[in-house]
């Protein structure tokens, strides 16, 4: 998803789930070393993947993202809950998200 | 009735000049954030200790404290950047203390600050963004590692009509 | 209007005698927690080896060493009766804390397993 699309998409999405304008936005840029796996605790938050990134596996309650996996029929760019990110490239990778945080 | 509670986060610093960004989730019931406190657990590396003189004399000189690093907190609401504090190991706990002849003070026996730093920030912020910057390599050349513990004190109103 | 909703939270047990703590957060529009249930992909391991503490909104509902076998339901239990009835728990903060302990029991051989906590809730629906 491009940043431009995400900017359009987020307000409508938040309106859909009933949050309206009551949310914060943060831009997150993770750098993962080769083979590194991180886990994000994002209950009640949304992480929208920005730009396509290859040799990376992103999993969460909302779905999977992995461009090289032939068994996935639809890639998921929006994630929530316990999100695990695994960089299986032989080099370090940059992964960008827009983090949407509905207010308490 | 008001209830005070605390949430904790820990992280390890093991490289010089390391910068650690972290987010702390504020519980829904929290009305206000009322205090921030820091704790430290030393893991490896020997911090430079000024050797005491062979013959004890009343310590009157001021020694340079060890500045480990700096913690900053940002609220997602109007308060924005609301807290900056340096993490310091006090080297002057024995200044002008005549009992140091028999009982040399250490950081863990003669602490100079026991309470949290009081603040008042709206708990609506949902998330607190923190950044810790390690600066210890300015004073100490060797390898070192330590764990920082950050305590955030919260205040919530409890509805007692169950 | 209140709608019944089931939520699932997973943890992975990767080594024998591991103690793992995880805190999950329920959606803001969940108004009541009615019951819970534990399942696993290796139920024999969960049955013989598992015990946990469960806290909802910082209040303890099951203490440390409460055996997992007491919160599991077999297939011979009617589906509507499988959840442990908690009544109507106010989720407050919405935080559910699970402190799970795996313990050697002498009969089973350890291999990594998943433990799932299912929570039966009521959600506020706009309609």
C-alpha cells in the first residue's frame, strides 16, 4: 500500500469501526537484521504496511504478508494484535508502517 | 475514590550510544499520569570508581557523578514532550559525612532520591512514547551493559458502586 | 445492544518448564466477560503439564498453580457448556493477564505447543 493510499484509507476505516476522529497516527520504520524476528504487541491498534517489502513474513490476527509464499491467496497489509515480523533475507531490511492508535 | 498504580517497562542497554525508542500502553482506567521513576540494574562493565585515599579524611571534595543517559517522554496529547531526566550514579554520597570512616556509603545504601518525579499529564494519551539515550561512553571507555527500568505512576478513579 | 462475541488469544510454549506471561487487551466496546476456555494443539501436554494464573482487569480469577485441566472441555461436553462460567465480569481496563507455567510430569515428553485462551464476551453494537 502506498502512503498516499494509506492516508485516504485510514480515516474511512476508523469511521467504519466507530472510532471516528479519535485516533493517533504514528509512522514506524523498523530495521531488522538478517534473520531477525520481532513481535509487536498491538492489541486495539492497527499497523498498516507501507510500500511492498520482500523476503519478509508478517503475521497477525488479520492475516499474512509474504510475497514469496505460494500458498497465500491474498496478502494482508493491515495488522492487529500480536504481530510477528520475520526478516528471512540474508541482509537487513527496512519495514515501514503507519501505526493507528484509537484513543482510550 | 482514587487508586494509584504503576506500570513498568524494562530494557537492556548493551552498546555505547544506544538509543532505545519504546511505547508504553496506558491502561484505559488511568485518568492521569502522576509520576515517573527510573531504576537501574548494572549487568557488566566496571564503572570507574575513584579510589578512596589510603588514610581516611573527611571527604569534602566534590567528585564527578556518572551520567548514564537521558530519558525523555512524549504524550500523544497536548502535553507533548513532558519529561526529561538524566540517569545519574551519585559519587558524592559520602560528602561531609563523618560516618563514612566506618560505613562507606554506596548507591544502594545511601540513595539520594527515593520518590518518583511528580508530574500531571492527562491519561487520555493511550500511549506514551519514550526515548532513552545512552551517554555513558563519554565518561567510560570500556564495554558495559545495564538494564533500565521505567516506572510510570497512574491515578484512576474507582467507581465503588458495584 | 449487546452482542455475544468470542475472542481467542494464543501463546507458544517453546521450552520445558517455561513460565510465560502475556497480557492481552480486549476491545473498548466489550462490556462484559462471561466465560473462558483453554485449548491446545497438543491437549495431552496441556492437560498433564499446564497450570496458569488468570487476571482480568488486575483482579485474579484463577491463582498460580491452577491446573489447566480444570479449564479444558472434552468433545463430549455440549458446545454451549464448554466455557467456564464467570458470570458477568466487568472488563474495566480490558486487560487479561495470563501467567502460564509448564511443568514436567514424568509421563509426557515435551515438544513445543500452543495454548489458546478463548474468552466469551458481550460487545456493545451500535445497531
